[in-house]
C-alpha cells in the first residue's frame, strides 16, 4: 500500500468476511474509502474449520475492497473471537535500575513484556495484555505513570488468552490469501472502539456485539477495560431454531428473521400470517408471526441471560462497579426488532443500539454506519492507531540517535580545539589546563612590567 496513513481491517466472521479500508482525514476522523464483503464459508462460531474456503472468502472480500477504493492491500489487522477466548486478571511489577530517572514508555513496555512471559495452559497463548491501574512505590490508582519518579512500578492487567491453533489457523488463512498480518485484535475491543464514547467508558458500560456465531462482551468502567467474554451463541442459532420450528430451509429462515422477526411476541396479532413458497411443487407453508416471534424470543432471552450473568460476574451489582451507562447492543443481531426493549426488560439496564459512527467522518456512506460493520470499523481504527504508534516510536528512536550523534560530535570538537591559540593538539593523557581569559593574560603582563620597572 503506497499511502502510509491508510489502514485495513479484516473481520473474519461466522456469516460474513468484511475487508474495510480507511484513512484519517484532517480533522482526525476516520474516512472509509473502500469496503468488500463475502459470505463466510469456512468459519464456525468464530473459529476457522475449513482453511481453503476461508482463504477464498478472504480473497473475494479483499478484491472487492481493492476495486472499490482503487488501492492495493498488503497489511491487515484481523479480529479474533470464538469460544476458546478467555480473560484473567493479573498483577506484576518491575524494580527500576535507576529510580532517579523518570518513568518512560520503555519501563511500561518491559512491564508488559514480563506479563507476556506468564505460563499459560498447554495450547494457549496471550493475545492482549491490557494495563488497568498502576502503582508507583506503593502509591495506588495511577492511570498514567509516565513522567513520575519511582523505583518500583506495579500494575494490574487484564490478560486475554486464546488457543494457539485457532490463532495460527487465522494467520495461515491471511498469509495464504497473499496478505501480511500486522496485528490480531480481540473483536469486542475493536467494536467497543468504534461504537462507544469516552463518557460511556468512564461511566461504566457493557458492549454486547451479537454476531452470527458468537456474542462478544466487553465491560468498561472509569475508562478502563474490566472484563471480556465470548458467548458461543449468536444470530445463526436463532435462524437454526426458526428452520427447525417451522420446517423450512435455512435461506428462508434467515429471510423470515430479517423481514418479519421480532424479539417481543406480544407485538404480533394471531391473524398475521406469512406464506412461504414450498419446495419443488409442494404446497406453500403458512406461518403465524406470533409463532415466529415466540421461537426468536426464547433464544434471545437465553443469549441476554448469558450476557447478564457475565455482567454480574464482573460485579455490576456492587455500588462501586455499577455500570451507569448500561448496555450498548451492536453487530448484525442488534438489528432484530424490539431487542432493545427485551434487553431492558430482562436486565433492568439502560440500553441503546450502537452504530459505528462515533469516530467516522460525516461523509461516510450510511451502509458503513450499520451495526453490522462495527467490528470492521473498529479494526480500521486499531490499525490506524497501530500505524501512528509505530511512527511515533520510530521518530523518538530517530531523535534519540540524532541527539547522541550531536553529543559525540561536540565531544570530538572539544578534543580538537587548540589550546592558548598555539595550534598544538592537546595530549589526551595530560591533565587539561584551564584556559586563560584575556583579562588574566593582561594582568600577568602588567605584573611583569611592574616587576621589571623595579
């Protein structure tokens, strides 16, 4: 990719694969310049189970995005989900070699690196190490320790862990599709970036991303990520239930869910009926919308209860951990009618539908701001941040090198300076004599003149 301020997010979902190309405009907002999507054939509940089909789907989405934007894609940031994801809390510390110097980014980097060395269960790997709060020499609740003095730097971490084989399979699919994998991001974190405002993260909020195969959860409080979870149910389970309950094929069940589905059975009257064409000359089927919403309702209640259980496990019922901003629903499943009302009824928490337009430029297409693309938009934002961070780190390294070079040159010039205007090079082994000022020289001459006069 020629343009360095352009980033690509690749959302490998259970129902669809989305490739999204974005860049930052002059106002710091994200502008989507290309989008490509394809049906996901080799992914089940967020985990790749057919490498060949997944590679083909990725290539199709990438080609579509390239044609849409007129750019060539090389590097991508990929989202990861699936029921193998788990998270844990961990505390760690480092003792700094020189407490007289202020804490800098290198200290935080070495503290995070230390957490990466944690021993995991066989077959598991750390995906993210997210610092929550820091302690410097026992002083707690520090959000930003850079610039402070201290000998012992401690932190609480939220560590996200996944299965090595699942991560490697995704990496293999991306590489085989002819792309470089620049980073892997947990999908609920990407969606949260795209959908939530900073105020909500401060107040306490639960982001629920209802995808095709999984429902992802991320909880924020005081602007810090506190809990993440992946629930192995999503929109596809609802479609499966409709298929079984109404004895129809999957394609018809999906269309029924999108066009007529509702999570609240009381909304439909008994005489509202939809007719579905029969297979190969068979009689058409008639299904009442009340029955359809009863089937959907039962499964959605199960998903929301699972989510609420995770929110309770985090400690939402404690006064200090209360999520004031409630819940934000996003992802394709969030488009289901009356889902917001049902979620509020079950959990008693304020709920809104999350659209990924929080950080998008105003001229973006309305399709892009659909909850379906929340993860893809979040991945583009992560990729842009990743690129900026890399650029800043390189700039800091460069300026450090330049400063050292200047110091070396300055030392050299001192060594080469002639002493007392004699043009002779100073012996490096002899102790350096202090250079005489003009006044000192004049005073000496005047003293000699007086001595001679006597």
